[in-house]
C-alpha cells in the first residue's frame, strides 16, 4: 500500500533496485496530448546517476520505454505504463547490507515491518523508486504547460551553510541548468561544487535546500480543508527520500513577524487582483491566488558515508559498518527534477479536480 | 471535495461558521471502544474561544453531541457522527466582509473559485471547521492509548521570537496545561503571555511554533513511498489553518550537518534496537523506528488585525479594511489540540493499515 | 468503513435506527445550485413508512434539515450535511431481537463481525440508512436535470409473479406516482396491490423487481475497465438492502440469443448516431452511447414474517422467533426512490469524472 | 481513470491490444507469500486464446514476467508488477475498424469519449485487458487459500439455452477442467461443445452463464452499507467485458417466493451456526455468514460475427461491416478464470479490511 499518488491524475510506482526494473502507471491523463519517450527522457537524464563529477559515478542509462497509453504519438486517455530496466545493479559493495542495518537508512524499519527485505541496493527504499515519479512528472509538466500555461521548476538554493540568492519570480530553467549543482546563483554554485567535492574527498556527505516554484497558476486551484494546495505539496515533498522539512511562502521565518508586517495587501493592478507582497506563497485558504507558488524543501545529508559507524546486525549484535561503493556525496542536484515532478503532479491533479467541481461544462 | 482525511480511520468534516453548526463523521473506528461525549468534550474545551485572557473573548460553548455509532457507551464499528451547534455566530462586525476581501484570508480565493461565499464569519474557512477534527482526534487518541499504548501530545515552543526549551522525551500533558499559552517551559510561558497581551493591545497579532510529539510507537507504522509517516504528518499539519511549515527530527537545521554528524547510530539496548541520537525524528524510510516521533509546525501571525489595510472589494476597486470584532491575537494555544488531533488521526490510520498488511492473522 | 459512495460526488451516510437520527454528508456538489429542503423532502416522503395502505403503518415524518453547505438558497461547493431525527424508534416488539437472530436478516453476521450490535430496530442494517442516500440522490437528480438534461426514474415492474408492461422510453414519473405500488401499468398495479394486501393478511411477504431508467445521457459517460457505468450501477443497486440481482439491457435473457440476433446495429438518424435496437441498455464498453440506460433490480421478499421460524439465540441455542410490530409486506414501492437515488449518484459522479478527464477546458 | 480495483489489495491494469503489452501492478499484497511466475501462468493459460478447438485459434503465448515485488521467491510487501508482451497483434483483418464502428462493441463510445482510439484489435477494450486481472487474481487466490483456507472457483453452467446441473457445494476444479467448455456436468458439456462448434460454422456466436463459487469463508467478511460483499462482487463481475447481469443466491428467481418460503432458518450444527437452506448465497446484510458464496453472471453473445451488419463509419455515413479474422464464437470457457480472479480480488480485499477494523491486534 501507499504506492499510489493523486486522485484524478493518479500514478502508481513499482520496482526495487534489484530485479526487473522500476516503473510507473499513470492513470487519468487526458487524451490527445502529444507524447513520446522524448518528452520523458530529458527529465530522467537530469535525475540519473553519473551525470556529473559531483554525483555518484554509477553508470545507469535509465532509458524509459512507454508500454501503453499512447497511439501514433498521442495519449489515449488510458493508463500510460512506463518502464526503466535495471542495469549494473548488484555489487559486492552491498553484501554486508544483507546482515547489517545501515544507520539512518530504511533497512531496520523495513526488515521489522515486513519480515523480509530486498537488501541489495536498498530495494524499494532505493532512490531508483523516484524514476517512476520523474517520468510521470514529465507528463504532468507538459500538460500544465500546454493546457494551462503553468511553468514548474526547481533549483538548489542551499548546500550545507552555503545559501544562494534566487528570485522566484524570474529564475529560469536555463539558469538552473547552467551548472552541475543546479543553482541559479552562479557565484554560489561554484562554491557549492567545491564544497561537495571536498566533502566527498573526506568520505562524508552534505544536505541542503531545494526551492520549488510554479508560475502562471489561475486563481482557484486547491481546496479549503484537508486537500489544501500547500498540504498536498507538503505531503508530496516529504514523500521524497531524505526530506526533513517543507515551508511555503514566509515559512518558519514568518513566525517572527506580526500580522501587520506579514499580511499581503490586495491591489487592483490593471484589472486583475494582485497582492503587493507574496508571503502567502501563492496560496490563501488552501487555494491558489494567482501569484507565484514557491516553497522550500530540506534534504538531510546523505546517510551513506565512507567511515565506520556504529550499528547492529540482523541478530541484534552491536557491530560497525562502513559505506562502500559509489554514492552521491550530496543528493541535491539530482533532487531538483524530483521536486519538479512532485510539484507538477500535485498541480495537475488539482487542476483536474477544479475542472470537475467548478468549471461550468458548457 | 477534499473534506475527507484518512483511509481506514476516515473522517469527513462539514459546516460553516454560519448555519446549523459544524460536525464530523468518523468511519472505520473499530467496535467496542468505550466512548461517550465525555471523551470528546475536554479536547473541544481546549480548542474553544473564550477559554483564557489571551484568546478571543467570543463565547462559544462548543458542546458536542454524538448522533450515531455508539450503543450503550461503546462504539459499534459504524460511522460516528458528531455535531456542534453554532451559537453567537453573526455579528455586525462581519458586514463589511460581504464586499471586501480580507488580506491574507481566504475570501478572495474562495469567491473566485466557487463564485459564491458564505461571508459571515469566514464560512468554511473559519477555524470552526477544526472542531470536527478535534472531536475525531479525541477518539483516535483514545484508541491509540488503549490499544497500542501510544501517547500523543503537543505544546507551544515558540511565540514570535520567544523560544521555549522543551524535551520531547519527557514533557507531560500536565506541564503543557499548566499555563494558558500551553508552553511547558514555565518561565518562557510567562513572557509569551505578556507578549501576546501586548500585541493585542496594539491591535496586532503574532504567530509561532507548535511541537508535536508521539511516544511509544512500535516499529513498523508507515509505508515506504508516498504514504511515509512524515509525509502524512506534513499533509495533516499543512491542512490546518494558518500553517506555513513543517519539519521532522533535525528538520531545516539538519542541512548544516554532514552525514557523519547527522546519522543516528544503532545500538542494542537491553535486547531492543535503539538509536543513540534521534535526528530522524522517529521515522526512517517512512516507517516508525520505535523512537519518539517529533516535529515542528509553523503558524503565521493571525491575519485579522485592528488596523486599516489595503485591499480590494468584490467590484475590484481598491479600498481599505480594518479588522473588527473579537479575534485571537495568537492562535497558538488553541492550535495545540488541533495538532494533537491531526497527529492522532495520521497514526491511527497507519496503525490500522499496518495491521491489514503486515500483522499475521494468527 | 464502507459508508462512503462515489469519487467526485461523494456521499457518506451515518446513523442507526436508534439514537440521534440518520444523515448524510455530500461532498463535491458544484457551487451555485439552487437548493433548499424543499428539493429533498418530496423524495424522502416517497421513501418513508406509513405513506400508503401497503407499506408499514409505522409513523415517521422523516423531516430533513440541511445543516451546512448552502447559503441564501444556493450550494457553496462545500459539504452538504443533512440530518433526519429518529422518532418512535424503539418498541417492545424488538426486545426479543436482543438475544435472537432473525432469519435472513443481518443480526447474526453483524454480531459476529463486530462483537456488538445495536439490536433495537436493526441498527445500521435498518432500511432507515437509505434516508441519507435518498436525500443525497435528490441533489444528484436535480443537478443531472439542470446541468445535463438527464432524467432519472424508476418503477415497479414485477411483484412476485405479477409482471407489468412498461416502455422504458416513454414511462413518466406521473404514471409511476399514479398508484401506491409505483407501477406504471395501471391494470397490473391493481393486481399487485391486491396481492400485497393478501400476503400481508397471511402474515407473509413478497419481493419483486424495480426497473431503473435514465434518459438523455450524452455519449461518453463511464469508463472502460473497472468503473464501467454498468459496473457502478450494479454495485449501487446491490448495495441496497434486500437486493439479489441486477441486469442491464438484455440481461440474463440475452444469453439465449445469438450474436446476430443480439447486436445493436448503428444508423445515422438525422445526423446523430443511434442504435436500431437497445439490447446494450445504453452502455457499450462501459460508456454511455446516448441511448436510454435501463436495468432491472431483484428484491427478495421481506425477511420479517408474522410466523414462528427456526433460529438460534446469542448463546447458540436452537429456538424460534416470530415477527412482531409493523413491517412492510413488500418493500418495492418504497424501493423506487432508493433506486432512483443510487442511479443519480452513479451518473452524476461519472459526469464529473468525464468533465475532469475529457472535456477540454478551452 | 477507473483502471484501479480494490482498496487494500489494489490492482491497476494497463495496456492495449497493440503496443508494448499488457500488465498489472498489485499493491497491498502481504509480505512473505511464496510467489513465482509458476503461480500465475496456469491461470493465464486457462484464459489465453488458442487453448482449444472452441476458442479463437489466435496464437498468443501470454507468458507472464514478474518485474518487481518479490525477492528470492517471496513477496516483499511492495508492488508486484507483472507484464505480458503483445505478440501477433495487428492484422489486416482489423483495417476496416479504423473507420467503421463495430456494432455492440466499444468503438463508437470510445471514439466519442476520448476523440482518439487505438483501433487495431480493440485497444483498451480488448479482452487482453483481463490478462492483468487474471494474473493478479492468481495471487489473491493463493493468498486466500494459504492464509484463510478459502477456495474460489467458477464454471460454465449455461450456453445459450443449454443449462447444466452443478452443485455449488461439491463441484471441484478437476471437474471443471475435465472438458474444454469448463462445465462440470459432463453430459451437458458435450452438448455445449457441439453447440459452439455449430454456431461457429454458421459464423455466429453465443453467450451463457458462469457460476462463481467461494467456499470456506469465515463469518464476518464484508460491510453493511455501500461495500456489501455482494455489491463489490456485482461491480467486479459487471466490470468484465460482455457481462449483462449478476445474481447472488436465489437471485431473480427468488422474487417469486414469499418470505416464509425464502428465509434461511438458522440451526446450531455441531456448535456452529448454520443455515438450513442457502438462498442468501452466503451473505446476509452484506457480510459473509459462513455458508458457500455463489452467484451467476450473464455473458452476452460475442459481438463479432462473420456476417455483414449495419453500422456507421467515422464520418457518420451508414455502411455495413463484416467480422473477419479469428474470434471466439463463445467467450464462456475463457471467462471462467476471469470470474475466479475477480471473485478472489474482492474477497481478499474484504479479508484485509476486516482484519484492519475488527481483528484485535494482540
């Protein structure tokens, strides 16, 4: 259970790091959207390992294949099944994991919950699971762009204590992709890259913050109570591996302001209702207000480090374990397309829900 | 849509601040739990307005009535319907709201989404909606306590820039309830109360942080991908009015650490696997690891302030609006039972899901 | 669990035959539909006991009250909560039911499943539960009529072995309501009424068949696989108390025909694709084809009879039990509004789903 | 939408008759069930075309591959993804279907709903879609058998007007599989086979009835209102291609009896509550009563016949169309594993729901 996300644009991911591969079924995509693998692969390439000197050197081509749901290059309105084969999957580096629980990983909780665990490569808790999300998210992004003119993007705005400057109103995808750490602040990007390389050389790892952005939303997406736009975004982000926090608009910093300081005044700007500031983060009462939606997601430092750490084995004996193999010293650059994908999935689902309940049908 | 929360312990809230009242239907509560209104009312009393000098002086008794689902003091396994009548609901203070949109409230987004709005008192966006959640949460808490020995509580740990000290392992409900701001740090509580009174005297408002805590969970609640325990908690918290952020365990602060500093080592402690530190916040890979679950929720300052603010009216003319009537200068003390309720609802749902999938039926 | 029906127009019913009443929460109704209790009460009056000489003489006014979801006579797009108080509920006639299981009732299965049972009046298995469905169905019917021009009705077409003639293309609500058995074949209605009175005088009961009809559907409602229109109608009908069968279009009789005899040829009729015959019952491949949807629902004879019957008690001793009190000798006339309600709920849900997935938002 | 079935044991099917294949993702299967392709393939072989002289001679091996969810021959508790490649899929026989709508098929409704259609081989409306259901159903059946001792089977009990004798309490899988029409009444099976061959020689087709049976259920599976066991079974059966009716227990025939004749008396039989007769079909008040569950499903005659039939083309011109290629003259023998699969999926889902809500956890 728990492998499905969304109500009307609904995705189900499957697959472990070992075995026949990973994939996703997308149900609810409207018909007649132009779609081929070429719409999907670029986002998978931004997610895959081995793409730059600051990610893991593991080689996985992560080539996607659409197995159903399209005909002559267009969606049919039926489930879109996508599949990425596993390659290069099992290595001796993982053998110790069969009997020892990696600290701050999912090994121990999985084993206890299910009484069984696909230990090579982390099984279902492997970041490979996010391949299905990114593939589905690419479809959601295309739909948002072509049908509603909504643009979704994300960027790295903090690595450890290195904080970038980024204007959520103006940052572009080109700026984000202009460096390997996916930070639109070029000067800070340099320092982040250096930091990541240094940390890797020490056998250690770092975390950071990804900022998610959605521009061009109409007023009215979202709903007032449990399925607030920010609530669904929060769930989406905290469902990504290694995330520890989410804040929208003014977020945690906003608690230091008073109401007078914090409120977003309304003004009529050229016939359209706008807010003078955007501390709300584009959402009021759970519903989009037409301003830019932006939020920040905290990613903890990667748990696998190249040092002996205290742990227990499956017999509950105290022991130590040292990370081996090829791992990311920092997950942030590869997390950017994941955040974009989850953002797009939330938005397109709310777009369809809004259409169903509130758009007059004639 | 969007008025239902949970999969197996499923609640549906209803009601506006005007009209016949507010309520909730709880579906999925196991049979033969002892339950009367006396189990519910205390939490509603902690949520209701007028309970202390630092909350709104509006008088609402918020008396709950159980309309179905119990028989001779026990649950039947059928839907539990609970209803709280509205009283004292409409006041002249609200008349201006019929035509002017309150800044940083839901008026404008509601009106645009639905083309209609129950403007007196805020309608469905009123905090009265949370009555149903708190009532349902009281049942969830009782079930967690009696069946699994799990204790859920919350407390105020920050008001504006005033930060309290609280140990999530040892704080007690009695400490939380020992002062009207619901902060277990007695010295800081004094200062918080003073601050709130001062801010009120200035016609302004403040926000803050509530810490949520759940102790005594078994290993294994939660699930690995979309329905991670922290993802469902994040959604639950961001679905509460006025929330802007959520972080679990080390949260945003954790991004400054390296992996070596951040990881929670495992040790066998008296035959049980424990972590030496708890930066994970009791959850690893989306599944509880048996340590205390704790998280922080950011609440923005209350949007209604007693000063003229720029806004637009329903004809889109620029105008100003000044808050009137009786409002909370700080929502935090009343938010504590809301956070507890949503926490309990998430946990009990995962407890039942875990039972369904992973507990052998003997 | 299992007290919610529908995905986008979603109802949750609650209530037992004893206690505070019965009700329903309707989530997902579009905003700005004119709605007051006057739209609901007529269908409840057609469902209530004591309405004619062939139903139970129990007096229950079944007066509905809308507690939320409307403002100044229009729907808000928020949950519509409706409540009907219980009256005249517990009678000595039921005392024996505390310890003896009524044959072909739900007493034994409930008691065993839940370990507890609201035995007075049948608890949740009482036909009173359908009050919530009929109230919600009245809203769905109004929406179907006003937004899509779809007409839903039902009528009694068989009582025991008495089979009426009814043309699904032309039968009117006025014809159905012209007699107390709700059979549009006036001559057969007379005989049905006589039969029911005779059976009652013998302390026995009868069943029969209700035909459900929906006219004016556009082409395209429904979906191809699990949520076929006929599948959701079948579930809806078999969820009504006392139902034992469902067939659409040619139904069971169709199995005797060959493919050549059974197929519905297509013809262009004045620019519109029509079928020459309608053995498909208005649905092909799970999707409406624009022809009249019609189906038949089998209701078993009422289980409560005024004769001693063999049964067991809660100690599992063999014993006998004789029905007492005031019961329907035939549930069919009161089942007509239930079938209409469930039909409307299925259709409006599919209408909204179709809007979400397939209607271009322009 | 509408490609997912079940709540706790949840399957999502995908795939068209053209393209990369068909498949299913099973979410919610408990961990540590022994499972390999060998558990799945036998049911697919019973479903596949070309298995006998009375099915279509199309050759499709329908070899299943498990892509995820198992490890060393056991289920992991994670999604089980299964895939069957398409072979031999497109033939010139289908070319005319690109522009002409086959009578009593889904071509016209699909084209109108989605504005696009995978016309070769029927696309998503192809019976190939049921491969995923049968594969998932094989897992459900194994789970039912191994964990709860519940046996699910189905058999053909009518072909056109040829009615077999079958005792739902004693019929065995071996009897069902002893002939190619899957009818346990050997004498009638002979006549059915002759009839099907004759009908095929005439270029025509026939329908019939499949009886579904589940033995060994405990008391208590199911739920009282919308998710009655018979309601979910009805939906499951009417979601299969070509079905027109469902009846449980006494079904449509039961309406001719009086209550006294129809009721199932309870008796204590060796310490267990049993019913003397079983007109209820093993379900009372939506919940299993421990007796054998049995029901009948009506399948219409196959729509594809080898004769010219009136229809329209995509330009809405009147025209004619004659079936070509290799088709089943009677779908019944291949429908048996489909009915078994859907039955098992409904039952295992209710078993898990019952566990979650009503089974004490210690």
